């Protein structure tokens, strides 16, 4: 088995966490059918203590809200919800990275 076949990151989809290999989008999803969507990438920078913090998160969240509004998509989270989701995602990815480097 190659490394690419082993790669199965954890993803967040429709309110649930799970492996990418099990993520499914319904074929009648409007985003799937019509290509509706907004992309907002938030870089994370490592701190001296090992934590990874999002860069200019407040500005990213404002831009996300504005972009969602332009195409009439409701925002699933308020700012506190996005903060919590990003923290959890960062923790999950750190744990997975430690496991993969430990068990190579």
C-alpha cells in the first residue's frame, strides 16, 4: 500500500466529524448541482509553545460572512462557533500528525 492510499484525513461535513473516505455529499445538494459555494482559507502559524494560531481570523470571518451573504447562503456558525471549530480541527490534525510521525 502506498502512502497516498493510507492518507485519510478527518473532515467536518454537515455538522459531523469523520474520515474523508466516508464523507458524502447528496447528489441533490444545491452546491453540488449549481456550484454554489464560498472558499475562505485561514492560515495557521506555529507558536513557540507548539500551538498553531489562525492568522487574522476576525478579518477572515468578516470576509466569509460578506461572501456568503452575496450568494444568499446562511452562515452555519457565529464567530464563537467558527473559533471552536477551528480549534477542534487544529487539535485533531495535530494528534493525527503526531500519530503518523510516531508510527512510521
